[in-house]
C-alpha cells in the first residue's frame, strides 16, 4: 500500500479548513436527512439498541432492502441469504473484492473511478484493467468505447466493477451501455460488482437501471448500495450487498473478519426510512438537480467549461478555457487564491493524462454556499485577468 499515501479528499479537506474555503471537494451534503430517520436512530439508542446486531445485519433492514429492490426494480432477494449489511458501501466493496478476486485475477474497472476500487483490488492481489470513460463531444456525457471494453477481457479476467450513477463524471449508464457490459459478462462468465450508492440521485429523465435486472445478470451480480447519499447521512456508514446466495455467502465469510457487523441502532432506523421516505428522497433528487444547474451556470460564468451531470453529487469542469492545463495545480491553488476547494480529476484515473484538464466540484450544498463559491471564483478569475 506504500504507493497510496493520504487520499486527496483528506488533503483537500484539510486545506479547505486551513484556508476557510468553501469546500466543494468532498461529496457530503451540508443539510441533514429526513427528521424521522434522525429521531428513530436517537430513540433506538436511548431505548437500548446498543449491542452487536447479527453479523449479516438486522433482519428488519435486510427485509427493507429486499422490499425496496423489489418495489423499485422488480428484483427479488431473499433477505436471509441474499442480502448482507456492511459498514458503508466501502466495506461492501472491500469484502466483495477480497472474497472474489484471487492473486493475479484481472478486474475491469472504468476510469475515472472511485478511489477505493484500486486500493482494494491491490489488497486482494488482483490486477486492474481500466477502460476509459471519455467525453462524447456530441452529447457532452462521458461514455466508453464498447470495442475498448471488449479488448480489456483476457483469460485472466474474473470480475468487472461497474459504478452507475458514476462518480466523478455524473454519467448514468443507459440500457444499451449496460447491455454491452452484460453481454460480455455472459460470454466470458464474469462476475459483476456494482456500486449503486447514487441510485436515487439522478436528474432530468435519467433513471438508474441496476445491472442485475438485465438478462442473465442476477445470478452473477453483487449489487452494493448504502444509506449515505440516499438519505444525506454520509457519516452513518451503513451499506448493503445483494446478490445470489453463493456470492453473498462469500462476502459474508470475508466480512465477518473485517467488521463482523454494522451499527444496529442505525440499521433499524434506516429500515423504516427505506419503507417510508420515498417522498423525501424524491424531494432531495429534485433539489439536487436545481443545485447542479445553479453551480453549472455559476462555473460557466466564471470561465470553466462544464460537462453535463446526469446523476450523483458531482460535475466535472474543464479548466482549459481559463488558460490552465493541469487540474492538480488549479485544485491546489484554489483554496489559497480563491477560497474554494475542489478535487483534481486525475486522482480518479489510472492514465492520469485522460483527466488532467478536469476538476470535480460537488454541488450537494446549500444554495447560499454554492453562490458564495461562485462569487469567490468570479473574483479569482477577474483578479487573474
Ligand atoms: C462511488 C462511491 N462509492 C462508494 C462510496 C462510499 O460509500 P459509503 O459512505 O457508504 O461507504 C462513495 C462515497 O463518496 C462513492 O462516491
């Protein structure tokens, strides 16, 4: 792990605090989740739900996960054997990769990628094969070249990691894109691990389609999601893995030695929210869409080229119109010079040049915070001339 060092999010957040910057780097909302969720969790703690829950998770949460996957996507999972609760999606990803990747196995990932994938594939002894998501000039969205994806498969390929809605590009994979992935999995007998933490945060007419709903995929897909983004409680670190029993059993075998179980009082409250807070989630989705538009317009006004975001908390901004080439230089300078923090996109890439000119901004903040960031960026740009 020597090459990994401190994550860029920790570094940028520290820099943001030191410089009293508006932090649009790390993706966490600055408002709370639904009141009922917070009250239920507090009550559970006060009423004594404070000892180890069962390793696979509280049955109430496993049943609620099973119900919402069925209600939203028509996917049916047995809550006793096909749903497993983890310490955030992060532990679900870790346990899945450690369980399924053997030394020397190849894992296909799309780059840019959420940073835990690379680290966990390394810890499992696996080898990354990255396929680029590139900006399509005609549509302004990031997508992959199916031929490049096919060429990444070798006899050693074991698994493909799929994140949609995608951090950091905001791409929500279409049915056609998912079918490209699914047909490859079926042809080469690959397992898919899907990171769906932004499943309910999609904009305009884009909607999340779980890969497991495609023909032949339910039996070869581990789907991972968590409470953090859906209910704006990123500190709660409670996630879940659902999939066919043999794959979930493998995750369970590993996870019992990673964390064994996750916070029980929160699990009960989350179960209730998954059943009863669809309206709150829809309100949040609509509000985030407005925030995306607000920040995108502001960044364009401040001289950035902004790419379309179909989902998540994020949008990507091209710094070249401002006369810069390297997003890392800009992201390091912005807190001190402008009082705004963002993340250089190249940290999400294996092939850093692909993302050199991009910076990622988070828009999951109150409107006045977004407006303040934009005002500071405007000032910074005019001072720079
Ligand atoms: C793509 C992606 N996966 C997973 C996570 C982490 O989820 P959790 O907080 O549930 O561990 C994040 C958080 O930023 C993310 O962006």
